[in-house]
C-alpha cells in the first residue's frame, strides 16, 4: 500500500491553520532581534510574537515529514506548526506557538498502527480502527488546541476539546523536510508558566527519537487526553 499522508479536518470555527516555519522570521523576535532560522541562538531562547498577531492567509499550507525506525516498525511522522494555541482550560493551555503531529507505523509496506498528539499525551489505534478516505487516514483537529483525534469530538472531559471536522479539509498539504531548526534548544513562543510555548520537535523526547515508545505510552483504542 502507498504510504499516503493523513487528511486533516479542522473545526468549523478554527481561525488558525498550519503555517510554514519561515513565518516566524517576519513575525517573531528573539532578544529583540528578528528571528533568523539559519542562525538561531545555540543556547536557545524564546521566540516573542506580537500580542496582536493574526494568522497569515497568503502563505501555503505546509507540514514537515520524516521517516525513522523504532520497535521493529518504520514510522512516518507528519508535523504541523501553528502560530498560536488559544485554547484555555482551567489555568493552563493558551500559549504562543504550537507543534502537533501524527505518525503511522508500517511493517514493510503495510500500515499497522497510528498515533495522534493530544496535549501532553496522545491517542493510539490499530490501523483497522482508523477512518480512511481514499486509503488515507483522517485526523480531526480540535478547535484552538489543535490536538489530533481519530473521530469528531465534543467536550472531551477535563480538557473540553471540540472538533467537528466541518471546517477546512487539508488534503493537499505541502510536505517538506525538516531543517537544522528542528533541534534548536529553545521555545517556539514566549509563553511561560502553566501554558508554555513548545520546544522544537527534535527536543520533544520520545515523540522524536523513539516513536514506538511514544505510541506505547499513548491511550490505545480511544480518544482521551
């Protein structure tokens, strides 16, 4: 079977969409200086976005993909970058910057399982329980938080995620390779405290370096956080 990327269905109220990483060069600063992805501070730092930032509408919808092995499977990962996560629950959640991803594990050319990022955890399913459209897995993106689910969701307990899947259908994402910025030891945003901006994908532990362990730690067979 062809290794086809997922189709992402946004909520009908979603105001933020995946962006190419170079948008940070025109919007963000580090230490008061414009961000340069080719010369990020080696010691890390915080990207600072303007308080009145709006999602650019003239940019292509871009994602970043990679392949690696783990646990006897070949994993295909698909990462999306959002400039902002407005979802807030209790005293945490809202923050600048948002990296989310899904991955599919293959045994040679046969898909076996799939994992979706969901806040600090994830959801996992065997392939035969994944919704397909034209042989491509379908992912429902939660409003504001951009957590990824296998089905439409409505008021996930404690988190309150909603994702009706009736918004934009992202089935023609331009998938690019990662650059050296993927392992930069800083934060993609200026939010601290309970709602921290995300680390670079390459600094997110098992999500990046041990996909099979991340899958094993996710909640199997259901969508919870």
